C-alpha cells in the first residue's frame, strides 16, 4: 500500500509542478530540500515527511487529503465519536472469549439489519 501511495503522490506532485511550469529545482528551493528529494518523491522512491507534504500542499493550494488521495468520511457528530470511543475502550478491557462472543453477536446484528 505504501508503494502505491508513493507512486500516486509522485505523479500528483509532478503533475502539479508541471502545470505550474516549475522545474524540480524551483520546487525544491520553495520546499527547502534538494532537487534530488523532489525527483525521488516524483518517482515514488521515498515517502516524504509531513513538513515537505505541507509545503507542497501550500505551494499548490491543495489539501493534504487531495495530495494523498484520501477520501474524507462524512463528519460525525460528537456524540457518535464519543459512543465509538466508549465502545472501543470497553472492548479493550474484555478477555478473549468475551471478545469472540461480542464479534459473533455483532456479526448477527449486522447480518440481520443488512449492514
């Protein structure tokens, strides 16, 4: 998966740079890295750090989610997030046999309600 992400990111960065009619050297100067780093990113050879991703995102005015091809889920309500977190914390405290039982019950519920 990381390899695919690096390839996608590299193609995206190259496309943005070329559409802006910039050289790798120009983008590298803006991002405070070497042109080799930009070249390696564009070829999908490296995973850039967050600081570099932010600089590229800012330069081309694209969100990190777009840059990384991440689909953002619909916003969840605070109560939904709180309920999910509570459920996760409760699951962490149960033993293995009880966890197996919970998974079985959840599968039955999801099958019954068609989720």
